[in-house]
C-alpha cells in the first residue's frame, strides 16, 4: 500500500455509527441506511463494507476478499471503494 493511500484511510476502517448496513428484501440488495435516507449498494461494495468492523486491517480485508472470490489483484479496487466511503463519511 502506498503512503498516500494509508494517509487517507484509517488502519482499521469501521462503519460510521450513523449508518447501518443491511439486506433490504424490497430492494433485493444490501443498503446503507442513515437518518436522511438510504444508499443501495452493489455486491462488491456490500462485501467490502461488511468487513469494515474496526477489527480488520486493510491488508486483512484485501486478503479475505481475494480468498472469498478466489482471485488476486483486488487491492486497488478495494482501496478505491474504501477511499470513496471515507470521503462520504460512511467509514471512520
């Protein structure tokens, strides 16, 4: 991970307490609920945010997702999603 990437992201990202991640049957998708509304997530975003529990490091998160999806080279995409989530205040 580059120094620039680690500067903008928490070492152990966790979901902001103002948000709740859950499966929404009506949407047939995971959603991120917050007081002002809801964000419908794609499967990849949901899988990343599920692991933002304050216990997983970014390295552990990448390793776990690469194992879960039986692939490699996901770090840039995962970090991109984490950066976007951090900028939107979804994670701390």
